[in-house]
C-alpha cells in the first residue's frame, strides 16, 4: 500500500519492524475514532455497527495486510452464528466451543510448524479474542433459553432472550477498539453501549428526581481516564523499545551468560521480567484507553467515593502487579478478562447444578487455557509452575502469615494504619516486603518459559538460572508435607484457626470488634472537575481490576491443588466451590 514506505522509514529510525508499527498505529487511531463513535446517537444503531465493521476491516486487511486472516475470522463468525441460530440443543454452546477452539488450534499448529516468530503480527491474536467472544455469546443465548431461576446472578445479567440480527452480531465481533489484542466482553455489554443504556446507572446519593435526567448522558471523566491509559501505554512502549533487546530472555542462552557474576545474573532476570511485562502493559493500556473513549469501559460509580469507574473491560492492573505481595493479588490482576472467560465458559459450565467442581473441571479449564495460548511447551511449563506457586502461596497465607499479625491490632486500635497495611507492626511489614520480593523474583523466573516457548530453551534457561524457582518450590512443599503444616497449625492461636470473616459468637459487638459508623457523602460531579484534584489518577489506575460480580481462575484452575495432597487450606473445602481460585 502507499503508506508502506512511511512505516519502513520510521522502522529504520526506531528499529521496530514495520508490521509492529502498523499495529501501534491502529491502536492510536482508535482514540480519535472512539471520540467519533461515542457521538453516534442511540437512534442509529446500524451506523454504530457499520462503523466498527469498516474500521476493523481496514485495520486487518489493508493496513496490516492480513486479508487471509480476515477470512478466518469471518469463517468463525459465520459458523458460530449458524450453529446458534439453528440448534436448539442443550449442547449447542459446546458445539460452538468445539468449532471455534478447533479452528483456533489449527492456526496455532500452523504457526508453530511454520516457525512463525511470536513477534510477527498474524491473525491468531485476533482469533484468540474472537474465540472468547463467540463462546461467551453461545452461552449467553443458551442462558436465555433456560428458566431464570436456574441461573446465577452473572448469567442473568448477560442472558440473551432474542437472537440478534447478523449486522449487530458482526459489529460485536469486530468491535474496532479491541479487535486485535482485546479485551473481550459479552454481547449484552456491547448492546448496552450501542443503545446508551450502559450509562443509565445514576450516581450514588442521587435524588429520585435527579435520576431520570442522568440517563443516556455520558458520565464525566471518560476522556481524561482514557488518555491517562494512553500515556501509560506509550511510556511502557517506550521502555520496551529502549530496553527490549538488552533485556531479552534469550540472552540467558548466550555464551556471555557464563561470564556474568551471580549477582548480575539475578539482577538481569528481574530486569528482563519487568521489561517483558511492559510490552503487555503497553498493548493492554492503549486498547483499554480506546475502549474507554467509546464508552464501553463505564462501570458505574464507586460506592465509597462517588467517582466514575471506567474499568468494565480492564484487562490488567499494573500497580497491583508490580506491588503484589502474594500470588493471589498477582494473578487476580493479570489478563483479567481471560480469567473471567475461563470461569464463565468452562469451569462453571462443567459443574452440575447443586454439585461442587472437582479435578475434571480444573483439568478441562487448564487444558482450555493452555490450548487457547498455543501448543508450545513453554506455556504448559509456565502454567504448571504458576499453579505450584499459587498453591504454596495459599499455604503461607493461612499457616505462616498469622504469626506476623498483631492480635490486638484493628482499625479502631490503629488509627494511623496505612490502607495497604491494616496491621502496621514491624513484623507484618517485614512479611509483606519478603512476600513482594519472593513473588516478583519467582514470577520473573517462571515467565522465561512463557516467552522462550521451546522445550529445550526453557529447560536450558531454567538450568542456567540455577533452578532457583523450582528449588524454592521443592523446599517449601517438602516442609509442608513433612510436618511443617501440622506444626504451624498447632502453634496458631485459637482465633487464627477459625475461618476468617466470621466473628466469634457473643463478641461481634464487643469493644475490640466494634466498627465505627462513618457516613461518607459521595462527591458531586463538580468535584471531579476540580483541576486541583489529582486523586482521580490513582483512582483510575488502581481501582479493582474487574467488577463483574465474580472472580476469575488461576492459570491452572486449581488443578495443582487437587493433585498435591495436603494443599487445601483451613476453612476451604478441597473439592468445593468455596476454593479461592485467584491464588
């Protein structure tokens, strides 16, 4: 195309391949296009659908040169629509799942055996996002055919009682702001965006007479939060462009690695892990900002502060990841929409009503997650290792952490406590700091397999790292299996052994457990318009990563917990639905 020389010229200047520059350009043009899209009136829904279809077609075909890839996407879209519209079987969602995932697997196999580098822009990334949308859509239609009493709260909110026409369905599948890297979302959310009913939720504290005028009016804060995400994305992109090659995990496989000191090696692993994450931070922040500009990111109002929330389709929480003191927080903040998809489409659907999920459900979720990413061995090595770390994290939280908590500390007795540290004593802070160091160092060790992918390269890299992550796992598991868990449990005070969250009978209203009543008046809209108010920046970047009335699943869906005997934690049933799947 006539724009290729321009991208090739910039490529020679910045050192990035032209196809990657084109992809970044597609993210950036989504911002002005998002500002246009949000102005399309609700009375012209077909115009909104056509807008997305035309823009996405331009990005995939003329801009990125993936005309053949577009055919693959349309094939999955048309096949799914035909199956859903024609089949009334209760197995219809599983037929769609098999069709869509099978098609995706074929392209994964093709990419692997053709030795296409991961850095090459090709259609499987868009197909992965589309697979989440299509399988979710099939279950939404299936839920619309069931008795509403048989559904949980989340399923009731997303059920579809009518089959959408082909044009709206195609607009949903090819929504331009997230067509390549995501995030994904359900059809009900897309339809609410097109009809502007997504904005109907009034601010907290509104009077009944004020609620009606707020309907269909785009809430304040959309632009500044969107462009904040764009700035964050560009900063991360710049960091990856500057340091990406120097911090590539492939350097561990080079001959130079042997001449480095142990301190230099360990420091490089931590640096490489952080720089590798900036690539994902950049892509997901840029696309999330574009989604926010279209309005689809609106998620109501913070009930505590009254501020607008724009995290409906958030895929990542950078602050939570980089400051994570436990694997629970880490995995809850990474690739959030995929984790929710695995929960809603596989884990919950394989569990019969009235029964609890078990090993079969965890295994199916693990296999789905792995095949969704690809067939490279590195994904499976990374997921199993992450599952072991998550399982051990639960053990430390329930058996070791209570020893670092002050029994007398509470919100009432510690008025100067920090929000991040409800128990502001030196022991607890040491525990948190140690937890942060362990989480970050083992994460940066584990992701080597996720990025190197080839089995031989993964094993060689871990070997050159001294297997420090797996050695730590082995020592911790051996400790818990050989009496450590029993000894730690015996040393816990009685109140720590009880299931947390349930006050002791007769002491719920005691002086030590009293919770002061504080009435917080939500700020009025003009508070967020105050140019001196910078609190919105922290609020926009660090509010909960997903608020869809549920939690996602970890990479292994709790599978490791079910195979490693004794890893169940106090107060949690080993095969029950009460297991904390976030780690």
